C-alpha cells in the first residue's frame, strides 16, 4: 500500500510540475516586417543608431537608416534597441526539468566513453525551463549531455518548437570531452583533508582518453565493416565536420589535452571552462583554440587568486586577442536565462559593452560554427532577434516587447509571467 501511495504521489507531482505545455510555437512568417527607429546592436562589436531593419521569409533583407522604404508590418521601435538572439552553449536545457525528480532527468547515460549518445533525441521542446529563456532574449542553445569522460554529442536548437526535429538548428555539432584533472577535492567523509589533493590516477586517466581516441581514428581508417558505435561517433572530429569541446581548467590539463588532441589531427577544438587559460594564452593562439569561459559569478578556486578573478577572466582573454564566449557551465539550467547579465557584469570589469555583447552573440556563433545564419544582424542571416525597451545586458532595463526566431513572431509568455500577472492582480487596489 505504501508503494502504491508513493507511486501515486510521484505521478501527481510530475503532472502538476511537468504537465503544463509550453506556449504554442509561432507559425511561419507570412509578411515582411519592418522595425524602424531603434538602435541596432549588430553583435560584431558595432551598433547603428536610428536603424531600419526589414526581414522577409525568416531572413534579414535590409539593414539601413531612416531612408529605407518600409515593407509589410511596421514596428515603431523609436528609443528601443534591437539585438540578435542570445546563444547559450554547453547547457542541458530540455534534458532535465526538476533536479529532484529522477524521471525528469535525462542529461546523462551509464558509461564513461559514450560519444555515440545523442542529446537531441531526449530534448523536451515543451520544457518550462527552456520556455523561460525567451523573455531575456536567450533564443538559441547548445543542448549538451553531461557525465562520464566523453559525455556524448550535442545539438544546437532554437527555443520555439513543437519537437526536437523542429528545434534543431545544427544537428550533432560536436562531442564533449571532460579531460582528467591533476587535482581533486578531498573526500572529507572518508577522512581525507578538505581542499585540493593530487590526483594520483591522472596519467592513467589521460592514457585512457588518448588510447580511445587513437583507436577511434584507426577504426575510421581501417574500412572495417564491423560496426563500433562509440568509434563511429568520433569520426566527425577527425574529418572536421564536428567540434571537440574539451572541458579543462588547469594549466597542465589545458596543455596536455590540446597537445594530445591536435597531435591526432583534430582541427576544431574548443576549450570549455579554461580557469587558467590566461596562463597559456600564447599556446591557445598558436593552436587556434577559442574559449567558452565558465560561470563568471563564482568564487575563485584558489586562495592566492584575486577575489574578483572569475568576474574579470573574460576581459583578460578578450584583451589578449582570443575568441571568447560565455558558457556558465557550473550554474543551474534555470540560471541560463541570466546569460545577458553575466555579459553585463564583464562590462563592469572594463570591457566595452558591444564587445561584451559579442560574448553571447557573434563570438559564440563563430565558436559553435553557426555564424553563417546566427549571432549577428546582417543581410542574408536569420531574423532571430528581439526588441528590448532598454539595455539588454542590464537586468533593470532588459524588457522585451517583441522577439522573433527565423522571422516567426514568438510568444514571450511563460509560467513565470503568468504567475506574475496572477499575483499582481491579487494585490491590485490594496
């Protein structure tokens, strides 16, 4: 009886938590749209005042000044701002809904070296967490599996879709590798001291990764008819059709990982995290490796680090000439909606505002390999953009009035906005 009661309770909780569907996805664009009078933040480090932007059939067709002839529906955005849709890389959005409910958690699989696990087939396009990204301008994301040494394969999606097939922007864009660490945290519950301890198994773990990748490369060159799913899934990183996202933080780990990977002929390598990337800037430049910087709103890892080190790391890397994006890996999924405000924090560290904007638009699009269609406001690119009442990098003024994905006029309603309206109404007149 107790077991039955627990099953019923869990079912009721899941229905109440997960049962409300997302806002209905917008239909295809049917007429031209002209946005007039706004300040356009291009996403490449530049902006245009009093801009007129026209898009048709999901693509930007005109980007000019007030002299441009309006077409179709006209939106007066005088005094407002236009931005390209923000991009959230390396997140398990849509793969996990409620952390405490195991049935809603599909962000990892059993196994340690599982590149053949494809995150996209588990993506829930009706996730309420995904839905909550849009009112802050986060319109695209890289849906990424977690766990294991090689976690699996990610896919880039847009956040207004009926299902994962509709959502996919770039299918199976890359594989995610968690490089071993030279230090680990002490397991105090086993009597070990707290803090960082040397990882005695580092060389063994590194050899395991290198051997697996060497065997995968040999498999691709052998022409064998025997199917090995993990090895077959790795072929994209060797032929250049996929990126290899390497999660590493320490100076030694970064050098070891990139050196070994480049030696095997992997061309498209992206460093994710890179806590000590500032110590190996020349090495990263020589190997043409961009960096997706980890969560900036966090405490420093070591006692001798500057207290504000994590906040200013993106600026340090940008000033050094590296291609940099923001990834906020260590933050919970729901916090991804604050991505523009993390970029705004980098402005507070001295980075120019339009360069900070690039960290979540043009730069990230280049790093993920979707810059041909997304990341900047340019003629011929996707009309994935939004209109904000104010500065989109400032939580006090980033109030979206309209948003479009591939030219489709999407809803900005979410569970949060519905609750806000409900409870604001409760106290009206009191």
